[in-house]
């Protein structure tokens, strides 16, 4: 059974930082492209950042220079370090695992609220 379990969300003040984690099980983690998406109320889910099995990284323009994605294949975990947070970063953040010619899996999401 495949599971992606996100953690690390919560309430943070503008300008603050938070690190999200996504622990995967039931997949060969190292071959998957891992991504973070977010969905704000009334908006479509959007890509925040992803990292391929080879370590290539892609960021949404809105988070470049503020967010950092990384992965630890030994721990089957992908991280999203979020700095200089803004109220518009408020959303449910989802972890995704995908592989060419394979299935795509999603986590259950973790809420990040940026507010004073």
C-alpha cells in the first residue's frame, strides 16, 4: 500500500519559516519525481516545486528564492523549506509522487496558514 504522509504545517507569521516533510512508503522512492503542490480556497491546485530522481529541480516563479525542495532517498522523504512566507502562501500543501509510465500518488495534505 502506497502512502505519502505530509507533516510540518501550521500557523506562521508573515516573514517566518516552516519546513514541510513528506514521508513515502510502498514505492521505490528513489525513482520517483517528488513534488509539492498547493491549493488555496477557491483556487486550482498548483505546482510549487518538484525534484526528479536525478536531482533536477523546478520551482514556481512565485516561490523562487524563498522555497527550497530537497529529498533524502535513504529516508524516503522529500522536504520543502519555506522562508519569507507571505499571506498569499496560505494553502493546503500536497505531496505528489510520479514516475514515467507509472502511477501518480498524492498525500492527504497539510495546512499552512500565514497570518499575524
